[in-house]
């Protein structure tokens, strides 16, 4: 019973703040609403006993990604006031199409919900199990994606730095420390 | 399989990663003097990697099926390597200049990361690996699209690409999550028997495949292509239109054949519509472009349609013809981009109307451009003709008569606009044509390789036989 | 009492405390209503424009680096629980991971991103 109540509270928080995040006219408020969404999602993970995912959600998303968002917003000139959406025929027709698509896929999902296999065992996923799964090289173990992630993250660091760092407009001063 | 041999089994990936780390360290350690040799060293290292990983080896899996290798993948990776090498050679000139010189280390590194991502996509045996590969192939690509950060067009192109790529991979993940929900596994080898064409799986499949269609820029997921191709630095455009597209279309085919074999009726229907749309829309919009990069963007959309035509048959022959088509397309398109890039570097002109009278000042460049256009259009004796011919043959074999008829009619339309470029260069005269251009040796070599490829590939049947030999094992 | 009920109790107690504190503050505090009190402090001069300003790009780069190593930490955590069990191979895997990410830091350092000028 208590679980159900918590679930509905979290679901309500997620739904309300998601809508507020997209409808708010001020970027920084959107970011704050998004933070609540992320934290509530973390709460859902906690309910399911996924402690690791909970930790990931809080440290990476609510922590790191939000900081990145806020810094990115601070880079802009204006807080984004007076942003008006024009309702021309393109917007209207794509809105109608999206709603139709949503109805269709929603109908398919609802009509076939029995086909989805129920995996949620509800039992706690041990951190030790996770460690072994993440580092193993057998089937159902994930060492390769783990290592590939490091290359992806490295590429993201380098790409972001390349885009964001100050230009010196000089071939020779390639490395900062050479000067 | 013990721990180390799991890694060593991924020969191409490990070799490419070694090259990347070496170049990054070189970039970090070398001083002003050392950086003068960066580009030659990068080219040599990458060429060495290309040669070292050229020979196929025994098929197998490592990491418990996470990485799934087939000899035909070496062929495809080899083609991608050659294409990337040509792009690097054409880009050397740009990164010798003041304007872009301080970003050469990043350009090579990020390009190679995207290539590594494509390798992972090609050889993945699990949807997670596929997804990581896809992200690796698109996020760094967006940063090199936006590399010319003081050009508004480039920044806009980068932003458009990253937003749409993020959106399409979100759609794709949604599809994958439903696939997992109905099947309960994400290993490619476990899935085919569990997929039984129920509505939920078809919906998941449609969402999933939309993400890949986006990467291949098939209509209706093509809207980013023209703007991004126009805004990106020309060499990056070349990379996007050849390497990124080639790898994505191959991955699409692998998945359709291996994982979604039970949905063949559905995906043939989807592909049918998408091919007709891509070829037609690409052609119609290409007709009215003046900017040559936009022109090639729409031409590449229609070429993507032809590539998908190789998939639709669902046979090993179709697969062979498609790999062959990618191979030919690499040379034809890169020849065109090589010419465009050298003209743009020296004069900054990117419009077809600027190319008027090019023959009188730059006969060699115009000749290469002409060959590229002939090959893209599919005029006989050039490689493009043979590749189109085989693709049509593969589709006809399975009875797609109407589709091939539409494709043939479109080929004729496409000849018209490809020849418009040739006409501008050779027949039209201009008061101030582009002055005679001296390109550097690297670009010359790259153009020579492309020309040789365009003329010779079609005449040597042995290439087709080799690809066929490996693709039948799939 | 099981975990979830405990959670609900803690949640409600927390909420109640916050509400209680705030209401008490509203009720008990002395009030003075003044327009100027609510203004942004700016050396006594009347404020002009918004308080919005554009930040240096350097903060953003720090945020990126922070995020990367945040992700690294969270990935190392499950491994840390089973270090002994996994032995050398696990150690090598993590070493590869850390070294590749470390290259990013080396890159940032060498290109002068960490320098605050």
C-alpha cells in the first residue's frame, strides 16, 4: 500500500514537472523542473531496489548533467524571455500527425501489453553481482561496452574542448604550454 | 577464450585505437616543430592501419557474443578505411592553413573515433554495443561538423546535427526497449527465433529502424542532410556522405538480415516506400540546387535510395552488390569532393555557376569532376554503371520490377543534373572563371586514386568475386 | 515496520518539519513592507536591467570535465566491491578505462583549458 502511494506521488511529480519543464518560458526554470524530474526518477529506481541505478541517476544526471545544463544556459546572452511559438500550418499539421502517431502506438502497446515479459523480480540487485557482470567477458557480461564507453567519453571531452576553447588563430601556438 | 585474446580478436578496433592514442599523445607531446610533421605521420599511421587490417581472418565471437566478427566485415571496414584515408589526404591542405591549423590533432582524433564507432556498429553482436557504436559515430561527428566555429553556417549545422541525432537515437532506444520487452534478450543471435511479427514487435522495429534511416539519410529522415552538408567543412561533408552513410547502410542490412529475418515482409514494404521516396525526392531537389555541396547532399540522398535497393532483395547477392556499390560510391563521391574542396580552399567558391569555364583554366580538375559525375550518374564503362547495374539485377532477381523501373527512370533524370555540372565546366563560358589552381601533392594522390578507382573497378570483375566470396558466408 | 513505510514516515516528517518551520517564521517574525528591501543590492544605486550575464566558457569546460570524471567514479564503484574476486583481469580492464579517460584530462591540461587567465 505504502509502495503504491509513493509510486503515485513520484509519477505525479515526474508528469507535472516534465510538462512544466517544456512549457516554461524561462530556460533556467526549465532546468530546475528537469532536476525534479530526474530526482523523482531516482526515487522510482529506489522503489525497485535498483540501488546502483539510483546512485547513477543522482550523481550523474541530477549532479553532473544538471551542472552542465546550467553552465550551458549561463553561456547564453539572454534568459530567453518572450519566446513565442508561431502556429502556422506546419506546426498544426505536425501536431496532428504526432497525436495520431501517439494514439496509434499507444493503442498498440495497450492492446498487446500481455506480450511484454515481466522481468521485474523485485529482488535487490547486489553491487557485487553488478561488478562481476560489468567486468566479465562471458555471455551476459559487459566488459566491451564498458571499455567502449571510455573512448566515447574521451571523444566527448576532446570534442567539447575543441568547440569551446578560445581560438588563438595561430598555427604555431598549437599547445598552450609552448609559449 | 582467455582474457587477452578477447581483446586481440578485435583486430581492426585495437589497431585503430592504438593509432588514435599514438596520435593523441603525439599531439600532446610534440612542440611547435614536431607538429609540422603531424599530418604526414597521421597519414602514414592510418595507412599502416589500413594495410595491417586488410586481410580477413576466421569468423568468430568474443566477449561472449558482444563482438561478432564475419570476414565480410573486414571488407567493409577496409572500404571505410580507404575512404577515410582519402578524406584525410584531401583535408591536409585545409589543416596546413592558419585558420584551421590548430585543430588538426582534434580533427584526426575525432574522425577516427567516429570510425571506431562505425567498426563497433558493424561488428556488434548486441544492441547495447550497436547503440554505443552509433553514439560514438554521431556525437564526435557533430563536433567536427561545427569545427569552423566562426562560421555561422557551420555552427548551425553542428547544432542541427547533434539535436536531430539525439532525437533519432532516442526514438531508436524506445524501439530497442520494446524489443527487449517482448523478447527478453538483446543478443543478435538469440533474437531471430523470438521475433514473430506481432504488432508490438513491428512497432518496436519501426521505431528502431527509423534511427538507422536517419543515419543513412533516407527520405523521410533526410531533412538534416542538406543543411548539415552545406554548413560543415567540405572534408567533413565528404566523410559524412561516404563513410558515415556507407557504414550505416551496411549495419542496416546486417540487422535486417540477421535479426529481423522474420519481419521480411514488413521491412520489404517499408523499404519499398522509402526507396521510391528517397530516389525521387533526392533527384527532384537536386535539380534546383546551385550550391554544389547542397547539390551533392541531395544526390547522396538519392544514392542512399539505390544503396537500400541492394538490401531489399534479402539475398546474399543483394548484399554483395550493395557492398560493391558502397565501394564504387566511395571513389566517385570522394573524387567530386576532392575537386570541390581544393577549389573552395583556394577561392572560396562553392556554387555550380562559379564552375563555368573551369575547363579552360583547370582542365585536369574538370576532367576528374566529369568522371565523378559520369560515375555517379551511371554512364557505361565507368564503375558507377556496373554498380547500379548489379543493384538492379539483385532487385530484379526477387521480382521488384516496379521498383527497378522507378529507379531506372530516376537514373535518367539524375543524368540530367549530373550533366548540368559537366556542361557548366566544359561548355559554358564565363567572364571570370576560377583561376588555375595548384593543389598539394596529397590531394593530387587522392584524386589519382579516385580516378583510378572510377575507371578500373568496373573493369576488374575480380573485386566483385572477392566480395561475393566473403558475403556468402553470412 | 518495513523499509517503504519507514520511508513514507521520514518523508512526511521531513515535509511537516519544513512546513512547520516556515509557518512559524511567517507568524512570529516582525514584518516591514518596503519596496526597496526586495531589490538587488547594487551599492545603493537603483538597479538597471536584469541580473543576467553571460558566463565565461571556462566554467562550461570545467563542468564537462567534472561530468566525465563523475561518470568514471560511478563506473568504478561496482568494480570496487569485487576487486579481490576479479583479480588481475579486472584490474587491467579498469586500468584501460582510467588511462583512456585520463588522456582527456591530459589533453585539457596541455591545451590550457585548466589555466584560469
